[in-house]
C-alpha cells in the first residue's frame, strides 16, 4: 500500500514537471516568434546614430564546458561562474569595434553583476555600472523575479541623455519577464524606444554578427 502511494506521488510529480516543460517550451517559441517579427539592423541604424534609444544585450557566447553553474556562482569570483568563451570574447570585441565604426553614441551602460555580462560590456561598450537589479532572474523567488522585472521595465522606459543611447547587458529570463521577449542567441541585442512612465516600444532585434557586417568588417575569430 505504501509503495503504491509512493509510485502515485512520483507519477504525479513527473507529470507536473512534464507539463511545466511543455508550457515553458511553448512560451519560449512564442517569444522567439515575436522577436523574429521585429525589423533587423538596417532598419534601425539611422535611429541608433541619433541616440535616444535603449539597447538590451544578452551577454556574449559562453563556455559551458567547465561545469560552472549559476546556482553555485560566487559573484565576487569569476572562476566560479560560467564565463565568455574565447569565441564569445572575440565576437563581443568585434561588436564594440563595429559600434565605434558605425558612430553609434554610447551613453550609460548598466550590467548584471555576473562576470559574463561585465566582460561583454567592457569588450563591446568600454565601460559599465553594475546594477544588482539586473541579477539573473532565473532561480529566484517569485516576488523577487517580479521586482526585477518591474525594475527592468523602468530602465527600458527611461530616456537616455540627449544624443546618447543607454545600453543594458543582462540575461535571457530578465527580458522575458519584463518585455515578453526571450533573447536568443547569446550576444543578441534588442532595441527599444523609451516612452516614459514605465512604457517602451520594441523596435528591432539585432543578431551579434550584424554589427560587424554593417560596418563592413570581416567576421570575428577567436584569438
């Protein structure tokens, strides 16, 4: 009798987990469909050069081979975290070179406290200020996840200094929670027009290779 009860509980737990995976997969596919419908880089470049926009970068490509997990990460020690790969570092450096070549004005740069985000900001944008409100939104309590989403919505809605663009470097789940967009792949950027009062408009999705292509530069290669 006890064994049958345990089996029933196990089946129930597994079925609930399978349902959660199916819902999460459907949400991700929906978000990807939404982002793929956004215009690309060419359409947005003139506005980027004028400033006044907010650009959300997902951190660059990472090296998952070393087994580091976010659950065990010490934010004060990069070696405990999943960090940029050699290819990721080269790619984000190429993005930075293209941003300068394309005369896209860089204003405030806000970064998640994770090293992969801070390194992305340094390589692509030259500077950053850490915002703990950009902490990875996965694996946190629901109330904290909602608070992080609300804070990011305020950042996306805040106009940058005149003639500049604000850049935000963070993670997948943060943008999904705040704007309904799941940023794929690593290194992708999403451009928003801030409207104030907590409102913003998604304008474009920019894949990481598009920056250098627009600037006429060769593809990035790992050093």
